[in-house]
């Protein structure tokens, strides 16, 4: 999977993946609207074409998958001109906007109840991911900081966590590129394997969504993997993934302190400020919308409109997942990091699936 196909606007002249910020606001800060419009138009065009194909073709394939397939075809067989790249980089902004708007569908009691379950499951997932990836990295003799990046990416939120950790632990650029490629490859695999497993096991929408939010690393792929199973599954994947993402600052801080103690990274002087800087702000937006919905601020019609707006926001985000994927990189990063990722992710997916089964068999509301 390519980390270089769609650089952020500020890095348009650089092929280094380390220059590509995963902050959704990055494109808006570093490029004017005229620069962004061509790529944004391409995102929406692909998403809308996916919607059209869903309705006119006899084979029932959700627009989510069509958007990804079309994006893959464009990025791998046609190529993406430089003029489109800044706008395409905004796909993560659309993703996070969609997540915020989905908050209107969750009353605060749902967030507290299911969010509490998510936090418990996330705690287990965090410990497992960090431990398993570290052990496998040592077994396969990966560079220590590459192992740290894989552990951070697999435990929290994929590329966003890796990029947040990059400035904190100062890894080699090749380590960052390799870690991102491995995480994106595993996310692409999940898009096709998780829905099949969910249907095979007859998982409910809520149970499957929770599993997708826990076991799929990158935020975009996690939301898409949930949405492929159904709209409700997509919503629950968002909730579980949001709970998981809230730990990013603590995990990155822990690794920053460790590598600083080894004399191989800068010392973190203001830890509270560090946590605030790394905390994903879209989570606050999600909670704010949920609080307003719980307080009755929105009418039933307005909640429906917000739900529709979230789907429109997800449309370009899903297209972006395909557009930023380069299949050539599946074999371009070496086999050991991918082997570590696959073995670790399979183990984590099995354990989290078991945890979800256990949780939903012990009184969790459906």
C-alpha cells in the first residue's frame, strides 16, 4: 500500500511519507481552496459513481465497496495527476466530519453504556497489540523503532498513530514508510475478510461493528469495514473506534518517554500539553453532537438530516481509501514487517472476536 501516492499539499514536492501529516486539518492549512477543489471533486465523483453503480447493476454491491474499487482502479491503472493530490488528501477530513455527525444517532446513555464496554475491550486490545507486536518484532529481528511503530499503529488508529509517534520517537524515514505500508495492507485485507467472517458467524450488526472497530487498525478502513456489513454496523464501528482512538496520546507519550530514556529521542518536557496535542479533537465533536441529541436539541427530522449528511461526508472518504492505495507496495516493503503484522493482526482479530462474543452473551443490549 502506498504511503507516497497521495502526499499532503505541504509535501507535494516530496516523496517522503514522513512529510505527509495525517491530521485532517492539514490540507486546509497548507493549501488554498482553489488547489483543493480538483481533488475534492474527484473524491465526490468517484463516490457518486459508486452510488450509481449500486443502483443500476444487477449485482448487489454496496456503494462503499464500489467507491473503493473505483478508487483502486484510478490510482493503480490510470494514475493520479499532481493537480488532484492536494484535494484527495482531504479524505480524512471528510471521514472525521462523518464520524462527528454520526454522534447524533447515539444518545449519551448509549455512548456511556456501549462506550464503557468499548473502553474495557479496548484496554484488553491495547495490551495484547502492544505486547504481541513487540514480541513478534523481536522474533523477526525488526529494527526496534519499526517494531514500536507497528505496535503503536496496530494498537490505536493505524496511520494517524504512526504519524503522531514519528515526531515523538524520531524513527528512520524508512521505518515510518514500512510501518504505514504494512498497516494499510492489513486494512485492505480486512475490507474483504471481515464481512465474510461476520456473515459466516451470523454476527449481529452491533456485534460485528464493535469487532470491526476493535480489530481493524486504520480509522478509514475500520469505518469502511463496518459499513460494508451494514449501516448500523458502520455506526457501531465508529463508536468502538472512537473509544480506541482516545488512547493515542497516552500510548505515544509512553513510547516517547521510553525512547528519550534511551537517549534516542527528544525529552517530553510538558506532558499535559503533549497529550492535548496528540488527542484526536474529532472525538470531542462526536461527544458534543451526542450530548445535544440527548438533550433534545434536534428534532427527529433534523437527526435524520444529520445522518444523511454523515453519509455524504463518508462518500468522499471511502473513495479516498481506494485512491491512496498502491498495490505495487504490497511486495515493495519486504516480507518480515508484513509477516509480523499479519501474525499479530490475526491473533488480535481472533481474541477480540472472542471477547465480543463473550460480551454479547452476557447481557449487552443489542
